[in-house]
C-alpha cells in the first residue's frame, strides 16, 4: 500500500566517522548528499571527538543540503536519522540534530537502522531481493531477507574489514582512512601467503592483518603486502557472499559500505556474480559510504508502508541489530 | 551426466560410475581469486574433504562413500545420497526429529575430532536418516572453540532460514547429550557474546 503522492525526506547519518545530511524524494530522486568526514589526529576513532566534529558540521550540512535542493523545511515530510548501530556519542549527536529540526519545523521524526539502510540503497539501484555484502569499518556482514526480517547470514568473528585495513595502514605510518591509501599503493602480481579465514559464511581478518605486518617486517615491499592483503581479504568476502547466494538461492548481490568503493573488490564481485549468473548492483561510491540519503530513503520506505511511529522511534540504540527490524515495507 | 546443483563452491553432477549412481563434485575455478590462492585453496579443500570423509566412514558415520578422486580435474566421485537437503526437510512436520538427528550427528563428528567448518542446513541430507556432506572447510581438531564455531554456523543458518521454528533449544538439548559437550557450549556462549550480540561499532 504505497502512498502515491511524492514526498521528500531528509536523512541524518552520524553513526561513526561520517556526518551526513541527504535529501531524496519518494520516487528515488536524490536531491542532495552532503557529507563531512571526521579524521582522527592520531590512532583510531575517538567517539567524543567524532561527536564534537559532527555537532559542529551538521548545521552547515543541513543548510547546504537544503540550498542544493532549493528547498525549505516546509517541503519536507519526514526527518529520518540513524538510530544505530554505532558509537553512542555520535548517534546522540545525530539524533539531537534530527529532533531539533523535526520539532522546530513540526515534521514527523523516525530513527532507522543504519545497516538496513545500506541494503535498501541497493533496492533503489534496481535490486529486488538481494544478498548484501556490507563491508565498512566496523561492519562486515552478509545480509539477506528471510521471513520478515533482514538476517545476518555471515559476518566477521573478530574485526571489521575496514578497521583491519585502517589499523594496518596506521601501523605502517599511513593516515586515515587507510583502505583507499592501501588501494593506491597496492601493486604486484606475486601473492604472499596470508591466512585465508572463511568459516562457513563467517570470516576473520585479525590474523590476516597480523601476518601482513610480519611479511612487511621480514622485508617484503609495502606495495606487495598491500596487494596481497587486498587479494586475500576481498576473495574471502566474495566467497562468503557466494556461499550466502548458494544457501539462500537468491539471484542478486548488492555491495555496500566504504570498503565497497575499492575498485579491485568491485571487479572481483563483478566476476563472481557473472560466473554464478547472478546480477550485481554496485551503488555509486557516494551511496556506498555512510550517507544521509540512504537514511532518508529507508525512512520513506517505512512510512510508505504506513509504519506507525512510536516513542521508541526517537531514541538511539548502539547495538541496534539488523535482525531486530521488522520489515513491514516489502 | 546432468548438472544437479551449483553449490557454494562446487558443481555437483549426478551420473553412473561402475554401475552405481554417483555424484561428481567438481571445484571449478573462481575467476575472481588470484591463481595462486585459487590453486592453494582448491587443493587443500579437495584433499581435506576426501581424507576426512574416509576417516568418518571408518567410524561408520553417515557420510557419502568416496569412490575416487580425480586430482587433475579437482573432482571427487562419491555415493549419491538419494534424499533432500535438511534445508528442505525442516520445512516439513518432522523437523524436531531431524534436528535431533542432526545434533547427534554433529556431536559424533566432534567426538571424532572432526570440525565440519560449514554445517549449514544445506550441508545435511535427509533420507531414512540424516547424512552430513560437504567437508571442504573441515579440519581435524579437538579445539572447543572450533567446535563452538560449528554450532554457531548451524544455529545461524537455522535462525536465518527457519526462524519460524525455535530450533535452537531442540538442537542444543540433543547436542548436549554428548558427554564432552559442556565445554563446547561454554565456548559457544563466549563466541556469541563476542560476535553479533555485542556489536562495538566504530
Ligand atoms: N553425495 C551427495 N548425494 C546427493 N546430493 C548431494 C551429494 N553431495 C552434494 N549434493 C547436493 O549438492 C549440493 C552441493 O554440494 P556440496 O558438497 O555442499 O558443495 P558446495 O561445497 O558447493 O556447497 C548439496 O547441497 C546437495 O544438494
Ligand atoms: Mg554445500
């Protein structure tokens, strides 16, 4: 029972490094996608520093999003924000900004699941019932729809792939974010022997990153170590997606998350799906990374299916699991 | 030969071999994988699958008999199990009985120091009784954490695909009939706490 009237939603993303504000119509037309990335001065993410960054940037992001879309708040019929999962301080900052905007302009407010939003972007790209390979900093999951929920079929049992890449990059003195920097220097054709850790549809990266560091220390070039990390970690990721496709019998793959911006990963996923006779949907990079558009889009999907907003829907939940969301809109 | 099934990593065909109905399980090349990695994985998995099946057969476990291994074509020829996957069987009325048999089968594997590595509901076959197949990711180990990881894979495939039935409790209660199961169940708790039940995002 989709409502037919065109609606516009604003989405606020702030689960980790990215503060984002996006605007999209219920037909799927993206009107603006504004983002600001928090870069830690040293080490990994500091949740409070990141939250400060977001609260500083969000007002400007709201403003530039509305300007780019040539809209005023009265044109907007839904404020959607990422309720979780994510870092507490970051989530609260995003939710506070969303609440303030919604209350001030008297617009309905809805907190949505960040991971599900990554998947729904694949549906915007034309997929109907996909398996999502979701590779970001903290999250590494294979997700698909089954019996009323999006379910996690496989995931990392230690660290997220992106955090693994970032940590390795940091240890060898490269800045944040490490993934794209490693991609740039990755070169070679000789594969170094690194642990390939696939357990059913689950995977593990921590042993791989440790072994990679040892290869470097034992004299292999950074370029060839980076190359071998990519070849191994991405092949593992493609294999678990393939296993999920086989297990569920689904015929579509969607890529999501920041690491899905990597060209070699995209190439591997493309080959894998072609070999299996499965369709591959690769959202443009600005929609793979964390962004406000996907948050707005998911909010619209839920409202389009007459979702009933309750008090819970303006809270945050750091551990908001993918399979806690009851999928009523499909 | 007819293509029966395209599995997670192999093509499975049925055919005749010395007058018997058999399965040809061929690990075909993955174009996305670096050739060196590809070669390493395929050889490792082919070898470990055939060795572990032999080991289980010698203990009378319900696994398909191996008739031959064609190393150059990455193909294993094995007994055809004339049934349906557990995946399908669990949709019927007898799911409790199948879950019980599967739990006992997995604990038997574990007691024989075999860790399956991928015990999803697609990797058990149901005929008059339950068979276990697909040992490509299997290892010989008595590590309780590795065993717990098997339980987790199974429960997850149950949870994600058969969420309408509360199979978890049934499965674990039969698994715990094995005398050494306590430490595995303990390890399972730790594993689940570390995993998705304790998301530390950032
Ligand atoms: N011995 C067998 N008898 C009957 N069917 C089989 C047998 N082995 C495999 N199959 C069928 O083929 C599918 C894939 O085989 P499997 O060994 O699990 O390969 P993969 O590693 O590709 O998943 C199984 O799910 C099952 O339906
Ligand atoms: Mg299988």
